C-alpha cells in the first residue's frame, strides 16, 4: 500500500520567543548546528520511507511562502493551507481527505514539524513497523517514547504488555500531563510511554473514526473533499474549515476509539518544546553553558545564551536563558521557561503586536 506523510507545520512556537515570531515560527528556524530548519530536517528524515511527491505539509496560509522557500522541490499542490487554526483533528482530517482524493486509500504517517530525532535509522525502522500494523486492519497506531525521567510536561499512554500485534502493544488509555508523584508512579510501573504526537493509520481508518467520534467535523471535511479539483475548492475550504470545531486528535478521537496500538521508540526523540531543549540538543562547555553569538561569560553555569550582533556579557548567572534578537531581549530563569507564553499574552493586551 502507498505510504504517505502529513507534516503539521502550522504552530506558532510561542515558547521560543523572541526568535520565533508570528511571521517566522519555530518550525522554520534552524535550532541545530547544521543550519537546516526543523521543517527541512523532518522532511529529509522520512524520505527513505516516503517519496517527496507523497509528503504533504499542512500549515497556515500565511506560511505557504516559507514552506515553498524551504522545500522548493515539494509539489505546490502538496502544501495544504488552513484558513484558520482549528487544532489537530481538523488539520489531520484535511490531510486525510486530500490524500483520499489522490490515492483512494494509503498508509498515512502524521508527524509534527518541530521534533528532533537523533537516531534516524531506529526511527525509520519503528515507523516501518508501525506502517505494517496500520496496514493489517483498521488500527490506529501511535509512537510512544520510553520515559527516562518522571516528566510532568508530557501526556502519557498506558499500554497492555500482554496484548501485542507484532512489535506494537494495545493501548489501554491516554492520560493527561501528570503531577510529579503520579509521573514517578508511571515511570516505576514500566507500563506508560510518553505521548509523542506521532500517528500512523490508513486514510480510510482515520476518516471512519472521525465520522464516528467527530461527526460534525467529518461532514465539513466531506464537503471540502467533494470540492477538491473544482473551481469552488478554495471557496468551499474557506467556508467549511472555519466552521469546524477546534479539537485535538487526542481528545476528539484517540481517547475514545478502540483498536489503538503503540510502538515504543528509543530513537533519541526531543519535542523541542522550549528554550530548555537547546541545552539538550546543542553541545555545552565544561560549565554546562550553551553559548552562541558574540558572548563573554564570567562565573556563569548551566546557562543558555543565544546572541545576535551586540556583545553579551554574562556575569554570575546560573540556570538562566538569555536570548537576544534584533528588537527584543529575553532573560528568564530556566525554571520559568514554560511561562514565556505569558509575555506574549501581555504584549497582546498592551497592543504591542510589533513584538509578536
């Protein structure tokens, strides 16, 4: 069966402010030392399994030019533009109806555009195994990450070790982000994996589940699907998509459906959720500092400093994040990295949108 990939690239990346902005969000930035952007790395990573002509990008229409610039060989018709953001269920459904129109049915891998994978071969092997499970029936397949710490920033998935299909385990339930004590219990049980947000299924399978659990969304997607290739396509997409309820695929489908399987991945995954990730993915010096740009440090430890043009002199800092851009400077304790989004909320309230 034809293998396809849908890469979700419409997010704002607000926790990477001030580098990530509305006109240049995180997935279009290079956060690694090789100079390639997150989106480019995601596409390159999966091409041994999926040809470029079978890779689709779902993004905000205002980012279409960025996608074309960064992926010039991608067919223009493979860039699907959401008129408005409606969370992951409509996003994935939109990709599914376009793929169904083109292929009839196909195995569909759904991948975020802002993850990093250290061990590509292991990742591709896991994805290939997941495709086999998805192809065998009406199975919803996801990839989980074997936890190495009681992380409170991720959702978890409990699996049933006694019920297997190949390398995949049957899923018992999805759980929300836990508190620390609950996360410790999950880790000790060895029956929970981190929810990676990566999914594999046939287009027919996910559309059938959308019909069952999100019927209003499914009906709107069907109307969009019927318009594909007609003169009314853009008009119907504009009208129907903005009427779809905003819903995550986890809450809308995965927490309700049956026949879900999970494969455990140990391929060096990082969701690059905030500036804390830079300390994990870039090489630090002997004092634990990750420094880039015109920077001088004195008695500074475990600190991430991203400079631009001007000299940054850091004295006596510990466990800090300092990010300098052309028009904004972020200074943040690492323990408050998750609160960077509150800066943007304040900027919106104060109508200082030039900094968004």
